[in-house]
C-alpha cells in the first residue's frame, strides 16, 4: 500500500505491454521433434541477390546459395528473386518462378524437393509485386504453398534518412501503400478461399504482426514464430529496432516443431525457417 503511484503505474504499463505486444518477443518453445514427416520451409527476400551491390562485399549471391544449401530447406520461398548468372539452385529438384520487369527480371519463386503438380500467380495490378502458389506432393498429401510479396513502403532502413523526409509527404505515401496492401490482400484472400488443400503461407508482407494485412492473411492459421520462435524474430534490417515483416503461417494439419530467424546479413531481409510435422 505504501508503494509509490509511479511504480504502480509503471508495472501496470509493463503488464499491458506484455499482453498486447507479446508477439514482439518470444521465449523458446521449439519442440525439435525429429520425424520422417517433417518438412523444413524457408522464406527469404534475397533483394535480387545483391545485384546492385547494396552490400559492399563480394560474392554475396554465392554466400546466399551456400547458406541455403547448408540449412537444407525442402521448400524455399523467395521474394525479389532474380535469375542471377552466378546463381545455381539446381540442388532443388523442382521450381516455379514468376518474373516481370524489363532488362532486369525479378519476381517470386518457390523451390521444392518434392514434386510441384500445379502452380500459378495472383497478379497485383500496377506493381511488380504479386503472390504465387505451388501445389506440392509429399507422399499422398498435396500441400498448397503460397509466396506473397505485398507492396513496399519504400522506407529506407536508415533512421537519419527518415528524419530528413517531409512528414506530410511521408504519411501520404504510407497511406497510399497501406491501401494497395489492403487491395492486394483482398485479391489473395479470394484466391485462398478456393483452396481445399493443406496450406502454408510464406511471404514478405512489408508490414508488421500488428497490421490489418497480417491479421487478414493469417486468419485461423498458426504463426510459426509465435508457436515455436525465440527472441525478437527480426526479419528486416532496420537500425535500432527489431522489425519483423516476413512470416510463415501453417494450418492446423501441421505440428510446428521449430522456428529460426537467422542473422546472416546478405540482404536487407533476414531468412527465416520453420520445421513442420505433417500429421497423419
């Protein structure tokens, strides 16, 4: 009863913050169950494999490929994919890619060690972003894997650059982008509604776990980071703050046995991978 009001208020704020923003930081809940029914799925925005030398380091594209080969996902979902002359992902048996652009081709791709029996694209108008899907056959099960890349906010990771932006212009641009993301999400949901297969959704949402598009796309699926993640789950290289804008969702047909957010800095995004157990 003799505690200061400021202390009580601080404790109350911390409690509410933990409840409201608990998905920002997770303590390890990975099960690490080894099973022949497990599937490892990686999501990675590779930023054109550093085509324009954003990272001033040689052979970034080869380091990305070596990293993927070492971690050995069985399904790989890539945003900002580019058929770079030095890239060899032929250790995957199957792939589906959807590219656009002029001289520099870019887009989304799904690689798989299991047969892809059907694939396609959900076109988003007036943008190079889109969503693609691949129906993948594992044993007697057909699994629908979506790869989504929503409209970018076009905000640099450098805080000093943000400070120089005109506030009104910045808010207008963000507002317009949010509207585009909402429209793109609605197009995706119409397509998703027609799917009857077990489902995994991967992607770069260019928005956080507290956004409208996250809630709508996730629906009743499980966020693999929330179920089995550890730490902040940072997926984007934003200075001073751990931002998570890349996600992998899975429906209830999968047991979420593991989740990992990596620290390899070969892009402006960090790769994430989950291990899913396919229940009989």
